[in-house]
């Protein structure tokens, strides 16, 4: 039955309606943070996506691997598309990105976090789910819990939870009004600034959801203490200059990063380019600075920054954005790491 529930083709939100005449708009897309494409509002279903042959949808699995500046330079100049990882490569990875091809909805990735205990946590969610995806994830040990950063990525999360034994799905209570499907017996409320993630049996899975707010009142990041990683989605948005390879020039020779280039931006709406207020950004930093991390991993495949100074780069990005917003006096402008 639920595979016939209508899914917004613009954002991927699954609505508990099967009658197309009863659902004319998507309340997520009608929010000023989102948009309806020029082609207009339309809906599909999981059943239709699975049976489609033009295009033929599938989920790809990509393992995260740190690349040096020289390796980035060589990879970029080879102009080759990233290859999907083999099951053996996936079993060796700590972070595994899942993306739907061709792009559907917003185009975000979900990330499987493989913990030292052998348990798996799914960060964020993509709308498309099929038997092949479920089989491959079960080969990797299944999913013990899910954490979703904000309402734009709630998508078909009850379908995913049911596919993996009704695993708990952690969502911010602040954003409950943005859930198209309520309760479902799997949703767990995040009410505190910090929440340790557990499975159904109450076993600590070794990762921490941190509520920063900003983009949505309950927007989350996921901290992985044992490896110093921070999964950010678009709670903290990774910018093109953040991903730039400033470490080498066109000949592959060492160079330095230009002054005042940011690595992140802090936005109320990413597609509509509406920034957060200075005080809200400073409040978010006041929470985030309590945590140590060496890498960040954003909402799109490839939005990965691994750098011993990455936390400093977050603070510098905060300061750059406030200055460009015309803020001349604020205590955060004099902060250092």
C-alpha cells in the first residue's frame, strides 16, 4: 500500500495519499526555503520509480576515501566520473554514500556510518528504495538506526525503517510540523542539544546528533567522536571555495589558500540564497565549538573536507559571512582557535 503513496518529484517528500486528486501541492515545496520547478508541481510513487525504464533509477554506493592535494589534482584532471564501490571496498569503509541516479528530488546523499562496534547508522535519507538497495545494505550489516538532519530529507524514511526491522529514526521534535508521515512507530524525538544514538535495544552506537538549528529550528549535524568526523548535510553548507584545491597551482606546485575565502555558509534557504541572521549563526557556532572534528561531510557526494584546521575554517567562515553582512561589532569576530 505505502509504495503507492505520492512522492513530490521536486523534493522527494512522501505524502500519505494515494488519490492524486486529493494532493495538489507539496507543503514542503510551498515553504519559502524550497521551490517548485518551472515544470510545475508533480508527484510520483515508489512503485512508479521502481518500474520506470526511461529513466531507470538505481542507488549507487560510494565509499569515502581521503585524497591528498596531489591526488585531487590528478583526479580532477583525469575527468573521470567516480566509480561505484565494490562490496569488498564498502566493507572496508567507515563512510558510505548512497546516491540515486539519475538525480531524483533534491539530489542529496544518504551516508551509512559503519561504527567500530559493527553497527550501522544511516545519516539522512534518499527517496528511492528498492530490493537491490536493501540487499546490498544487508550485506554490510543492515541499519541499526537512522538520523535525519532536517525535513527536506525526511522523504521515504518509514519505508527504509521498515525494510531494516523497524529501526529507530531520530528526528528533531522542533520540526515535527514538517513531517508528512507521523509516528509510524519508529520515530524518536530529539529534544536536547545533544543526543546519543541508540538502536532498538538501547545499545549506544557511538555517534551523537547535535541540534544546531538555523536552516530549520531543529537542524542537526552528526558527530562521530572516535574518528573526528562531522556530517553536516546543509545545516552548515559546504561552499565551492571550501572544496577548492588551493594547495597546488596549475602545475601541481605548492601554493597557499587566498585570504578571506570561506569554506562554509550558513543559510536559512540554500536554493533561494537567504542567509541566517548574525545572531543565529553565532548561536550555532556557540554549540558547535564544543566538539572536536577533523573532517566535514556535506549533503552532496564529494562535499568532503578533511583538514586538521577544518574547525578553524568553520569559525573563519562564520566571521567572513558576518563581515560581508555588514556586521562590524560582534564578540565572535575576535574569537580564535
